[in-house]
């Protein structure tokens, strides 16, 4: 009798565990439900002016969009960065919508020949990028909407041509500071060293001073604004005042406050992130 009771209790216990196991398997976490899948019908790659430069609709790269011809190929400059490209999605009615802001999602890509092309992002969390060519030729690029380690959506293989562009530039490795009016160079700086000094009299304000960045190939440039902005840091404070020119994003003036020497570091800002920080440059107030 005891054995029958024991066997019955064991059977009930096993059945209860099976029910619990099967019931839990189908449930989701009520506190943190899984992210909804984003399934765009189309992709639009836009330049810094928000102009569409490539459109994918229902898995097909378009050659006409809004009654206008549009390229089915991207161009990457050799040893330099392309324009800033950003991504928008299209719903089933061809309405634009933004990529998801949920951190479960991210932009991914597959490059056909990684020896010919690379992707450079100003911020790893943005759905935006630059193309950088490594060698002349052709390859392909597939853009992906990544979600928790897998791909929710992707483009077809987008043709990419890599060619030399003398007007393009690479990532900044240094700056040149000069008077805007006559081009007199005041200082140069990389991230590890600097030469030159900016001098100003106490209670005086300098002429317009211009900042130019340069890449590893010696190309001088001023980045796209307002995607990029000029930042700075003074150490110590109280020796001089940094005066940005509102209408000229890469120009500033210096005003002498107290006699002494302080350091000025120039920053290339993308949002709240510094893409480049110069080695401190001396500012001498006489």
C-alpha cells in the first residue's frame, strides 16, 4: 500500500514538472519583453543634405525614385572618406521612418572584398557611415539591420566603385592653425605633439584664426558642418578667452584676459564624442 501511494505521488510530481516546463517554454518575460522585429520594405541611403543617393525597394536597387533617375552604385574615394551617409527605412506605403533606437538593434554590413573597401563610422551607435577605399577597383556592400546577434533585414549586394578623388580626405591626424586673412601659420598639432605658439596682448582680441585638419596623406580639409563641430579645452582657465565665430564654424578669436601662458586643445566633435583631440598648443598673453 505504501509503495502504491509513493508511486502515485511520484507520478503526480513528474506530471506537474512536465506541465510547468511546457507552460514556461511558451511564455515571455513579463518584465522585459523581447524587442519587436523591424521589417522595412525599403532602404534609403542619404548624403549630408538628406538627398537620396541609393534606394532599395523590396529587395531591388532602384534606378528611378520619385520620378528622377538615381544611381544604383556607390562610389568610395581611394585612401579617403566618402561623404557622410545616413540610413532611413521605408514602410509598405513608401513612407520614411527612422531606424530603431533600441540598443538591441545595430547597423551591420558585409563587404565583398575587405582589401578594397572599409566602413568608417563617426559613432558606432548611429545608422550612418563613410566609405573608405583601400585600392582602386570594384566590390560589393550588403547593409544589415542587426537584432540581438542576427539579421532582421538586409539589402541586396550594392555595387561599389573605388576610385581616386583629389577633393576627398581621410580621418584627421592633425591640425594647422593660421590667420584667416593672410594664411600666416601660428601652430601645428597632432594628437601627440605640437609646434608654435599663439600670442596676444592683455585686453586685446586677435584677428580671425582658422582651423584646418589634415589626414595621413597630407590633405587639408574642414569637415562637414553641422555633422562635425569645433570643440576646445583651456588649461588653466582665466588666462585667455576662446571666442568662436558663429557664422564660421572653423574660425575663432582669442582675447587676452590675464598675463601668463595657458594651453589650448582643439577638438573635432561629432555630437558629444571627440573624433580628434589635439596636443595642447601654447597661448601666451603678454
